[in-house]
């Protein structure tokens, strides 16, 4: 029995995410994805024009989540802003761990996709984590914190979620020299 188109699309996305995370973007062919999803390559191409389209679709929910986080942070200032940015970024990174792994491996390709807005999102997150400070030391610390969470969330599958969340938040606070109110 044939699957409904929307179900097939979801299976294709799940297969692509799993295979990209395991084998890399370049190491995964459209045929690999189609076979894993249980469809023909032609069916896959009916839903997605190419692998780049799959990459964008897989990373869009993460970009949307960061965009929503930045919108919530706009009204905040000082320590409240930094704390909300820390916890919001960690929670997003952990919610989208496989996407973070994919983004980590394909950051250059993803940064070129204007629809994802990676450079603007990165700058917005940086500004929030510094409490909107222009101090270059604060910016360096924020970049280090962003990178540490990015890399750590992309790996460490063997660490329990709550332990990982707690340690990432504590580590970011230390890097940013931030003490929550």
C-alpha cells in the first residue's frame, strides 16, 4: 500500500537527517535517502529538488526556533537578557541535537543559504549573550560559549539530557562571567 504524500515527505526527511548525521552530507546520496525512506529516487525528487533543498528543510526548524528566541530576548536587558539567552540557546541546541550535528558538519553550506539566515542569527545570539556589550572580551567569551554548546550538543549522546543541560548552562555562565539574578 502506498504511503500518503505527507507521510512519505516526513519519512524522506527523517531518513535524510539520520543518514546525513551518520555519513555526512557529501557521503549520502539521494539514492541512499530514497532507499532508506522506502521510495524511489523519482519520488524523493518530486518532494525535494536536490540535497540542498533537503538540508534547508532539515535546518529550517532550528533557524525558526533561534529566531523566536531572539524575538523573546528583544525586550530584556542586563543579566535577565544574558540568562534567558543562555538557557534558550542550550535548550534549542539540545532539542535539535541531530540538526546541530548536521549544521556543525555543513556550517559553510548552511551559512550560504540565505533563507536560514545563519550569520544574522549568530550575531543576534552573540549580542544577547554579551548583554549587548561592545566589549571585545565579552564578544570573545560569547563566541566561545556559542561554539562550546554547538559542538557539545552535536555529540555526547551518552550523557543524560539533564546532566548535559545543567553542565552546558553552568559552563556558559562561567565563560560569560554571568551570575543569574
